[in-house]
């Protein structure tokens, strides 16, 4: 009887082991065949901005390499919250991806009292796709030529000069500038950075931290005036423009990153496969030339490095939000 029980137990164990092997083989096979259908990259901001450009550049090259369509899906709303929630609640199979930003995955968790997802636990970081500073630009009618002029004018007219904020990243860049420069500017929110830049061009507001890609042509055309770039070093795209730190706001340094993420639970093999492809694409000469002309630096993160960057950004901006009291309900 004991012998029979041992035999039965061994047969059951063998069957269970075979099932585990079969399931593992099926999963590995599915991951090896990835992608087998259309991939969707959700851009949680308005079309025409840097995240849209990066998503379309990567999407085109991914489609060419993998022989599968890559669709760009713009889902703007609530500083990126709408698009992020969509991806967070999508199946974790690698076919729905997010082009997140330092705004959506570094700032929003501090800026909003409540989010419909967990910024860390509901996403699987893949890789950053680009890093770019902002440029502080002014409407041509504002009587300032540089940051020093702006500081003098703002101190003479506290709370009167308006600054547009197109998304949480430019919102916090504005708050950081106000805090470090010790000036009172009236912040006006917009649904996207491109909309805020357009508002300055029309004279609706006086200032904005605009993305360089959209701002440079307008500066060259005389529709906007560049006062200072937000990075520690001058931008090679507009080397004649001083950094804000050089202009008297010592230590001011902030840039926006854009990166690809998947829903949490996406198999590691798929995350790494997409990471490898993103890094490969960013090294292509035509891609480097195009994105460098738009003032992007092109990192080559591993998924773990990207995850660490997100946690660091969240801690940095949480501190600023606490100090300034900035909040979006």
C-alpha cells in the first residue's frame, strides 16, 4: 500500500512538472514571437510636442524592424493622467506602451492629491528615449531682453506678469524658477506645452518654459524672445542663449525626460526586447541627427536604471511641492 501511494505521488508530481514545463515553454514561445500584432504607443499629451515626436520616430523604426504596425495614440488630458491610466489598466503583454515623461512619472504623484494608479507599482519602465531642457521665452511686447531684465521687472510688478504652464513639468519648472529667483509670477495652466507656447505667441500670456523644438523657429522669426535655457549647460541648438543659472539664478537646472513604459506585469523578456530595440534605434545615425537637431540628448538606459531615475525624480519634485504648496486637485 505504501509502495502504491509513493508511485501515485510520483506520477502526480511528474504530471505537475510536465504542466509547468508546458506552460513555461508556451510563455517563452510567445515572448520569442513578440511582436505578433499591432503595437500601440499611447502619448498622454497633445500632438505636436516632444513626446509625440519621439513616439513617432521610435514607432516608425520599430515597425520597420519588426514588420508589425505601430500606432501612435494621443490621449491628452489632466497633465497626462488620462493616458497613463489607460496604459496602467491595459493587458501586460507588451502591445500597449506609454511614452511617459518626467511630468507624468516624476511630478504628478507629488502635484496631485490622488491619482487613479500607482506611479511605481502599476508600470514597468523600459527605457528613456530623450532628455531635453526647456527655454524660457517671452512675448515680444514684454520689455525684457534677458533673465536679469525679467527679474527686475517682476520685482517692480509682483504678481502682474503671467507665465503659462503647459503640463506638470513646465508647471513645476515655473514654480522652481519663482522659488529660486524669489519672484511672484501669475501662473496660467494649459493642457499642453505646445498650447502654452502658442498662448505666448498670441500675447495671451507673457512667458512660458517652452520646449526648444517648438520655440526655436518662433525665436528666429522674432515672434518670441529667448531669455534663458533651463539646463546646467547651454543648448547646442541655441548656444547664444545663456542658461538661467548663468543669468543669476545660481543652481537652477532642470530638464525633461521622455521614456517608454509598459503596464506592470509585462514579462521581463518582452521589456528587455523592447529596451534593446529602443536603444538600437536611438543609435541610428539618421535618428541621432534628427533628434539632436531638436535639442535632445539620447540616453541608453537599462530598465533598472530607468526605474531608479523615476524614483529619484519623484523624490526631488515632492520636496519642491512641499516647499511651494503647489497642488492640482
